[in-house]
C-alpha cells in the first residue's frame, strides 16, 4: 500500500518549466563551484612555483608562473560573477514560485469565502438578529408583567391556594387508601372486623368520658351545697 500511495503522489506532482529551470541552474551552480575550487588550487600551485623559481634564481620562470597565476585569478573573478548570477536567478525563481503558491492559496480562500457568503446573506443574518431581539423583548415583557401585576395580597392568596391543593391531594390519597379493593375475602373480613373493633372501642371510650363528666358534675354540686 505504501508503494501504491507513493506512485499516486508522484503522479499528482507535475514538474513545471520553472522546476526544470531551477534544476538546471543548480547544476550549473555546482559546476561553477567545482571550477572555482580547481582554479584556486592552480593559483596556489603557481604561487608556490614562482617562489621556488625565485629561490633558484630563475627570474624568467618565476615571472611566467606569476603571469599564469594572474590569468587564473582573472578567470576566477569571472567564475565568481557567474556563480553569483546563477544563485541570484535560482533564488528569484524559487521566491516567485513561493509567491505563486501563496497567491493560489489566497485565491482558493477567497473563493471559499465567497461561497460561504452566498450561503449566508446579510439580509438573513439581520432578520435572524431581529427575530432574536423580538423574542427576548417579548420574554422580558412577560416577566415584567408577572412581577409587576401581583401584589403582596395576591402572593398570599396564591400561597394559600397552593396549601389547599396540597391538603386536598393528601385527603384524596387517604380516601383512596381506605377504598383499596381486595380480592381476598378473608382479608376483607379481617379488615371489616378491625373497623368494627375500632368503632366499638371509640364508642366505649365516649361512654366512659360521659360517665366521668357526670361524676365531675355531681362532685361540683356537692361542694356547692356544702358551701
């Protein structure tokens, strides 16, 4: 899969005429650098030869070596100028290529921005903002009305009504608990017996209370007679 992706990538990378020009310039640059190095070596060699000839008192041979050195130095200057021109041209082309890529990126960004602007017009944005403002204003108005119309007395009535609803709900819950039907006859009979016992007990308690009241009245009457 790696080789497949590599081939696909190479197909997408097209070699332009500018790329070929840059490549040729870099080749010439490398050749000029090699020539410069070779010329510098020859100059050093001719200088050494001239020194040896002077030590050997061979003045003519020394002058000849220096003339060759001078010619090599002039050639080196020409090579340096050509090398400078080649490097400047290479850098200029590469810089222009970078500018072109930046320009293409900016153009693509502009096109994408224009497409997005078409999808979202200024009128639609303004309408949406107006609708949001209207909705918020309506909500604030309702809250102000609710907060301003209810007096302290109204608030107390509301709380009182709430307590009444809660109390009614509790009463209904208790009634429903007493009215829970049962399908088991024995259980129903036991519940009925318990209710009868509770009723009997409450009746007996009421009778006892009446007796106590009568006794208390009799005592009070006797005390009054003694006084």
